[in-house]
C-alpha cells in the first residue's frame, strides 16, 4: 500500500485513504498531519469517511472556515 503520493492533491490523498489504497501513516506524512485525530477530522470535514468509521456531523461554520482556507478568495481591487 505504499504509493508515491508526491504531487497528489488533498482530495487525491483523502480518496485513496477512504478506499483503503494507502495507510494512515502515508496520508499523515503527505498532509503534514501529526495526530490521527486531526486526520480523522480532516477526512470528515472534507466529506470523507475513514475506513470503518461512522459519519460525523460537522458544523456549517467549520465547513465555511475550511472552504475559506482552501479556496482562494476574490482578488482585491
């Protein structure tokens, strides 16, 4: 399961993890995440499930914050 993840986007890594194609450690290293709790939260916030986990409710405020961080805003005039 040890794939080269260089150049993979966040979505690519999370999809591979969700489908069981890569392990937790590989995903954490590629995404620079230091705790399993943070990895689980990252998966849930992005609408993904860790293998074997139940869905977790994510507050709309949290989703909005993540979108504002990962999606570029309008260019200032």
